[in-house]
C-alpha cells in the first residue's frame, strides 16, 4: 500500500524544507541529510569588497561577464570601463572614436554568451558593438534610432540580439552581429511601444519587456507571439526573467519590487525595504541557484548630492 519511491520523496521534501528555512542559503548543492542544514551569515555578501573610481560622472549600469572574470561599467561620462575581477585592474576603456557632443551617456550593457562581444546602448540614440577579446575594437554601430536605445539582450545563438528603444518605429527589433539593419521585429509601428527594459530567459523560450506606458509584455521568443500583456499602473524601470522562464522580477514605482508567475501573471511576492520614486532602479536574481534577489535603491541626499546623516528611530 506504500507508493513506489515513497522514501525518496520524503527525503526530497526534508531537503526542500531545510533550504526554505535557511535565510542565507547560497549554494546549488543539495544539503546533506546527515545533519541539520544552515548557511552562516558570514558567507553572505554584506560588506563592501572593492570600490572603483575611474569614471568622472555617474555610473548607470554594470554587468559581469558570464565567466565572472570581467566587469563592465557604463557611465554618463560616455565611457565603458572593463575590469578584471581578480586584481580589479582596468583592462580597457571603451569610447566611440566619433564625435560625442550629442551623446548623453551609456545607459545599458550586455555581454554576448561567449563574452567575446559587448553591446553598449547610448542615450544618444545608438548602440555600439565592441569586440572585447579583440582589444575593445568597435565592430560597428546602429544609429538609425530617433529616440534613446534603452536596453539590449543577446539571443541564445550568440550571433543575434534584441534591442529595446523608445523609438516607436523600432521599439523591439532583432539584429545580427554583421548587419546594421534589423532582421525582424517583435513589435509593429501601429502599437507605438516605447521599451524601457527587456530580458530573455536562460532557456531562450521567453522574452519579457516593460514599456513606458506601464505594461509588462511577455513573448514566445521563437514564434514572436505575444503571450501576456499586464498593465500595472506604475512606472516600470527594470525586468528580469528567471533562467527557467517561469518567474519574472519587475522594479516599479512607487518603491515596488515585484515577483510574478509568467504563465498566469499572478503576483507571487512583493519585496519591501527599497526606495524608488525618481530614478531608474534595477534589480536581478542572485545567488548560486537564483535563490535571492538584488535591487538598487534611492538614498537620501541633500541638494548638493551629498548623503544626509541617518536619522534615529
């Protein structure tokens, strides 16, 4: 009368329960059942490890390479710095050799799956592709946008990528490494989309987008069919799909960090504690098995940009 493999099922349930009860759990390895599992707080990243000060203006975006050996930082000073993550030496500074008088900063970065190339989105209405392993050589730029390019994401094949823009004529298009003209589009001119951010799931099955008119859109990446359209009624600044494409993390005003189920649009969890009212705040999944989330937050500053002293209470 006992179901087959009942003991194995019970042991799996015990492991899952121990992981759920471990506040600082940060490993993809299942815990041993020979003793009670608990991750120490000391192993959780809660302290400043390194401070990088090479930019001359605000840093707007950072992105680690997939192999973890490099960090790229984008700034409103129109440059991208790339560092090694062992000694934190600056490897190269990327800056377009063309005149930059009309450029107003680099706002987004995306590493290719092999870390060979880096996409840099500019608020000067263009996107530049750099060959990082080729010494930072600029391959070419796509500059036929009428409004800022806000985001970009690589396709699983590593040769094509999707670009999000506030240009309603080119809001969400697919490009190839060796072409400056789009290969296809997820949007039409009639939709008048303005994309704030986009993300593709790790398995390459879903593409998620947040728009300037406060909507979350989810597409089947292969067929380009729109699967979901959720109006949230709040300004949306960032979207991140989980690796398996089942959950989606959205940063929104007023001070909201929200986790949704992709298939149903059901709100799974709301994360408190951050502040977002006036600036672009980004968030992402973190940890060895995407078992926690990381988000930026607005601080308290005076009119000169200096942090205010914390208040008691």
